[in-house]
C-alpha cells in the first residue's frame, strides 16, 4: 500500500517537473532559437506567420533580358528574381515564418490570405541604378500597406546600398495584377530589386544582399503589425 502511494507520488512529481521544464523552455524559446540559427529575429515576430513571395515572371516568361554585344544573353530578370526569392524565403523560414514562393500567375494567388505578400522583380537593362516599391492604388487597407512600404524603404537600401529611384513607378506596379487577385485584406507590395543594367553586378554576384533587404523589410513589417492595437 505504502509502495503504491510512493509510486503515485513519484509520478505526480515527475509530471510536475516536466510541466515546469516545458514552461521554462517556452519562456526561453525566443532567446534560444537565434543561437542555433533557427530564429532570425529575437522576438520571433515571424513565428508561424504566413508569408508569400512572388518570384517575378516565374512560370510565365523571362522578364527583361540583357545581352552582350554579340547577342549572347548575360542575365535574365526571372533568374535574378528566383535567386533572391529563394534566399529571402530561407532567411524568413529561419525566423520561423511559413513561407511560400509563388509563380507570377500562380493559381494560389486567387483569394490568397497571408500576413504579407511581396512580389519581386527587377528593372530593365539600362545603365541606371536604384530600387522602387509600390502598393495597390485602390487598397482597402492603405495604412497597413503604407507601413509595409515604410519598412521596405528602411530595410532594403540599408541592406543593398541602393537608393530609391524616383519617378519610375508605373501603373503596372500600382495596379499590379496580383493585387487584384489576393484577398483584399492581405498586405502586399511589389518591389523592383534594382536595374539589371546598373545594378547587375549586385543582383547576380551578391543576391544575398537584396534577399536580406527583402526579409528584413518583411520582419520589420510583421513586428510593426504585432504592436498595432486591434
């Protein structure tokens, strides 16, 4: 009888100990994960958040195509977009986000609900430099989208050294097709990573820098969203 009571007591104490340990680990999780490369943001603002990236022109065409004097293709927009999208997705996943990389006209865009969507493109092969970003002109969440733009304007030039390229945002950006297909409440932006001409070396030889700019901008936005009052 006494043996059974002691056995029961030891089981209760074991369960209490495990529960206490789980509680301690839960509290320490935001601090421990970055140490193992599993959380890019100490606050884990991206933990389990749904992030969508569009790899511009993927599954559709090559986008802008740059050629040498002899007509040889030197770089294509779609290749650069894809490389940056994959690197940014990997970094966001390490921060805990649930990331999907979509094609340009991906069927999953229809009615897409996500914490944020960013479509990645690159500008033409002319000898110019700079990035630009835009949101939907007719968005029903303009303040939210402005916060997303503000994060892009802070994080992307900090990571890449590229300046904002003024006066080149077109209707194709502000009325981008994906804006009209996703759920109206999904924050979204289109980002031109740079010019294939003037910024070609950065985009092809150091794609990790624009990828960092993209992921940092998204983490900035998610953090801002988490601090907004409902």
